[in-house]
C-alpha cells in the first residue's frame, strides 16, 4: 500500500464520488465547518458520506486520520506475503475503513483483521485510518 500525502486527497475523492452519485456539489457539506468537524463522515446505507455539522445523528461518525491508496504488486515466493505499508504504519488508535470500487465502505475491527484477510483489498480503491467519534452538545454558562 502507498500512503497518500494528505487526508485532503481522501476527502476530495469522497466528495467526488458523492457528487457523481447526487449529480451536484450542493449536496456536499459547506466549507464553513469548524476545525473539529473536518474530515468527518457518516456511514449511510453502507456508503461513507460527508457529515454536515448542521445535521444531528445518534449514529457513529468517523474522522479520517490516515489515507492509503491500494496497489497490486508481484512478489517472489520467498518474500513475505503479508501486507506491506510503504512509509509510516497506521496508528493503532485508528481502525481501517476499506472503500471499494462500488463506493461502499467496510469498517474492520483492527489492522490485524485486514492483515488476516488481504483478499478484501482486491476490490478496494483506498483504505483509510478512521477513528469513531460522536457529536455532542455542550452547555456553557453565559
């Protein structure tokens, strides 16, 4: 796998897939989101969609921290057949989310689960390191 330079490219690819599904960029969350809501997505019918901070949901949200593109390589039989990360390995605090060619997203329990079943990467476009988050409201005294 090859690490992308920034999470922004993962966000852009998700926005492009959302725009092609809906047909307009108006369905994408506005650029006026706060810093804490950047790169936050909601799982809707098996697909990852940008979360609008104006919306309310009780379901888990996912914040993208790492993004990896998927490359197929040929290795010699004596080489290890496990998953190889180019560059820095993903954080243990994140879990892998596999985005398939169909635009569907699959969240795995751990990076070890992805390592145990590498065949899941056959239909993957990218793998993102995400962390589950929830939207909460805080009351502050005036």
